[in-house]
């Protein structure tokens, strides 16, 4: 199950953003609550193609693609050194495959800022520093064990390679640079696969504004410049306002969205950006019994898609019958017409699945 962790300083509006995404109604408090157990919610990925396939096939069951969002406790200064919730927080972060880093831009005198002023760039750097400290701690512990073993007996080739790589990464982190900026080879990524480094995870910066902060926002100049330099993506959310918009009927919601100059509800913007952040695409299986959206990584092949459905399909894979969603619709939602026009194809193991492919796996076990 794909999992995105929502991180940020206390009172940055993380739980509000969580509620915008999930409609889960998590408690939102105007003070730092000190909880350790995160809010969790499973969210269906909005996809008009899936909705249309459900309308066409009228299946007995329908299963859209899902993402789990986890609203983590506020990350205080020195959490990476054990302060505040410290390690209990950071253990939850390590479970996530991607991070949504909420940065406070909104002003609200009834919600005091833990740093006593609004400064998005400073706040962003505080959280990033804590994640770096945590990764340095992980590396330090592992290096100690490897050095201890090296003192007693010769390290294996793999251990020596790991030791050298970790020392390089330690020096990189000490320059206050996240590991996602380090150009790792595929082999090095495999070496690090068991570490769950926080700064290696893809990150989307969520700018939490109030409804008066449309257009150019001077407070964001420094942070946006830094994000451009680092190649990070951001999305603007009017947290408190958009949480309230979810309670309105569609017509009123559309009107308020126009006032905010947004064309897509906050939950859809964030879910789609999280999907893109992780390089994910959807393919569909469809019929009268079930219409289902499946999630795979962009670049995965037909066997990967088969294995996503069931391991037996990958093991006994013969061929994949494939038609692009757009072609299916253009042919009047008729598989027979798709076949006649040559857009319904049989593909082999190496076929690279495209976003929106409708696939039927032929297999024999």
C-alpha cells in the first residue's frame, strides 16, 4: 500500500491539510497537542477515466486506486537529537514512501507560531535539518558496527563497499544536503534499500496559505527560490478555507474556487501531485464483475502489471491484451470495434505499460 507521510512544524496546519485530502475529520487544535500516534486515512485516487469505466461496465464491484496518507505529529527543533517526540515521530516517517512537507504561510493570531513569526524558508530549513540529523544518526550507528567488526576481522567485499558509501553520505549530510540530491547509482540504491533514509524519500512542499494570500505572496520569495534551486515541487493549499469548502455543495464550492483562482479541489491537487511525485501511473482491468484501477511505477512492464494483480499471473504470464483508454472511448467503448480498428493489441513481457492502459492478462500456471 502506497503511503505518504505529512510532516511539518507544530501548528503548520498539517491536520488541516490531512482533512482536505482525506475528508477524515481529524481533530484540528490551535495549539501543539503532543500526540505520538498519527492520523491515518486511505484515500481513493480521483480518476475520471475510472469513473467512466464504472459507468460503462456497471460492474458488481468497483475498486479505485488507493493512497494512504499519514498525518504525523509536529516535528519540533532538535527532534533528530531526541527532543520533543523525537524518535517516536521519526519512526513513523520512515514507514512512508514519500513526504508531504507542510510549510505555514497563513497568519492567524489565535494560532501562535512556535517560532513566534511567519518565515516559510526558516521553517522549511528547520524540518529539513531534523530529517538530516536523523539520517546522520542512522549512518553513525551503522558505521560504528562496521568499524567494530573491522577491528575484529576482515569485512566482506559488500561490507567494505557499504562502509565507503556510508562515509561519503555522512560527509554529504554534514554539508546539510539531503540524500535525494546525491547521485546514487542503481547498485548503491540496492545497498541502501534497508535503511529507509528520510532525506532520500521524494518530497512535495505543501504551502499552507490563508484565503487572503492569492497571487504573489512576498513571504514565499525566499523559499520558492530555494525550492527552484533544489528542483523541489510545491503546491499551494488554502488549508482552513479548503477544508470548509469540502462541506459545501458542488455549485457553491465552484464559486469559492474561482475566488481563490483554483480549478481543482485541494484534495485532488494534492493526491495527483503525490502520485506524480512518486512516478506512479494507473492501469485498468474491467468487466461486468469488477472495474479496478491498479497502481504501478512509470516504466514498469506487462509482467510487473500482472504481478501487481496476482503473483500467479506474473509466474504464468503468456500475453497481455491491451487497449489504451482513449482508444477504447474513441471506438465507442466497444472491444469489438477496438479489435477491428487494430488498437486492441497482444503484447509480450517487455511491453512498457502506459498510463490509462486497459489490460487483460493471459496466463497459464
